[in-house]
């Protein structure tokens, strides 16, 4: 099991590693921001990475780990996905989602909350779910999967100054002073790629749970990043955004094979909340390069060492 986990976490590179590495680095040359990524053709095993093991801020991509914990607890009989949660006014926060606009004290099944958390990246739904399962449970689950960096740090504050420092919503990891810089979560591209691959292979929680999670990810509505300009492809993904950060984690079901990828861009100098944010545009271009580079040998090829 340990050997299998290591094989999934440490990506090998495609047979055309030099060309792919050159294309990626040419695309990011001069970009104002730090780019890290991991990608893999899930049919051939061909992979590519760039700073894939370095910790990054998750923004809303941590919601992928929260969804996994919900399905895991449901599988273990600890959580009923049909249980209804109340939309408490004191839990409403700004940012993405629609629950902040809903009537106070409305009731929604956890199943629907999970859907909103992923499909619309609903921040209020995320907080209500974390109230129910606890961020420490998410972190324990990630630890049990062998992931050392993927951690939920706290609930989402939005612009509610009255909630700071939000002690009830901070995890044990988030309470550590050195972890404050990560915001709501920390991960690495390699660990996010691992989660996506397990879901794709039906190995996350159970085959049924994996299929349900994959369906939810396919319904995710933010298509400004990976696969942005690709035609006739299915995409299953979860995005994340902060003033200086854009991230996209998911699968592109291309004609060259299912290409999983996790791309994180941080440190951009100017906030830009338009669809043409430079980070979004770069993620879109990188996703095309990765599909071309990792899918060009769809019949299989020799894997070599990872690029950094």
C-alpha cells in the first residue's frame, strides 16, 4: 500500500519530458507570480510536475478534501447526507455562493450543501458543513490517506469582521501560528493530483462515492481555467481564487486520454476579478500544453524522472 501511495504521489514524466518542460517554462517565463503544478495521463501514467511538492495556499480547492470527508463519514455511518442543516444568519459569509441570499433558518440536506460547496463554491455551505463534521476530521482523513500537507485551517470569514478571530472555526492545524499564512487551507499540487486520481479510479471511499463525487465535480460551473477554450471535452474540477491566487484542480477528459492536473498560481501583483485574470488565462494555456504533452503518446511510453 505504501509503495502504491508513493507511486501516485511522486509523478513520473512523459516520454517527451524535455519538450513538455520547455513548453511549460516558456509559457510561464516572465509571468508575475509563482506557478506550481502536477499533471498525469491516467491511462498511460505519463506525468509532469513543477514544484509539485511545495506547499501552496488552497483557497477554495480545500473544498475537495471537505467533500471527501463527507462521503467518507456517510460510508462509515457517521453522517447521513440527507440530514438537514439550518442556514443560520450568523454563519452567512460573503464571496461565492447563493446561501448568503437565502432566507434565514432555511433547511437544506447535507447532500445539497456539498453540491453547492463544489458547484458554486458556496462559502456559507462550506462553513455549515464544517460546523457539522469539523475541520479536524478533514485533516485526520487526509493524514490517513498518507497526505502530509493537505490541511483545512479554518472556516471562511468572508468580510465579516465580527467573526474574527473565529476561534470555534479554527482547526488544530490552523491554530498554529506558522499556519496562519495559509488562510483556509494548505496543500501541494502532488497531493491534490493524488485525490483526483483516486476519485477517477473509484478508489476514494468507495466506487459509488467516487462516482458521485466525480459527477459533482463535472457540474462545477467555473470554466475560466483548465480546458477553458477546449471544445467537446468533459471537465471535472474545483477552482480556487484569492486576490493574488488562482488555482484549478481536476480532470480533462480529452481525446488523448483523461488528463488530471492541479495548477496553482500565487503572488500575482494586482487583484483582478474579471474572467480574463492573468492567472486564469495562464492556467488555461498550461492545461492545453499539458493535454498535448501528456496525451501525445496515448498508446503508452517510457516514463522518466520528474521535472522540477
